[in-house]
């Protein structure tokens, strides 16, 4: 008995409900899996890590969809996730200062106050 052909559809309701079996098959049988004309699915951490740092091979500068051109199609200004280095690096340096643990603690109200504020807001 032969194994069934590997078909990966991230929008399939069965995949959404329980993706782990197909993820395992991708890692074991097709760590570099072609999906359509423009999309490659990488399922091993080391491969994803390598490709994410190689902007000559992989880029988010045209958007995040498999079709590309998101910035123009949606009329967006580029966001940080739609940038490659060096632009991404420069913006990340700017915004990362606001996401340190100390900064988060300064901006977060004590838990009791936040839950009572949430209760009052929900009651309105």
C-alpha cells in the first residue's frame, strides 16, 4: 500500500482544526514543498531561519500574500513586516525601544485596576 500524495492547503478546514499531522508529513517527506507557481513551503526551522535572512532569495517587500504586490493593490504604505533590510533593520531599531520589559511595565496598569476599568467599560 502506497502513502497518499502530499497535498498541503493551509486554508483547508481540516488543516486549520489540526495541522500537526500535515506539518509532520511536510517535515518528513517534503521539507521544501512547492505550492503553486510562486509559493514554497518550508517546514524545518533551520531552513526557515536561513531563508528569512536571505533577502536575495526571499523578500516581504512586495507584501505577504502569495500573489505579491500587496502594497500597490491595497494602497498601503509599507509596514515594517513588508520591508527588507536595511529599511526593516532601521525601523526595528526605532520601535524596539518601546517593547522592552521595563517599558511594558511602565505602560501597563496594575492588574486589579485594569480589570475594574474593563468591567466599567463593558457595563456602559
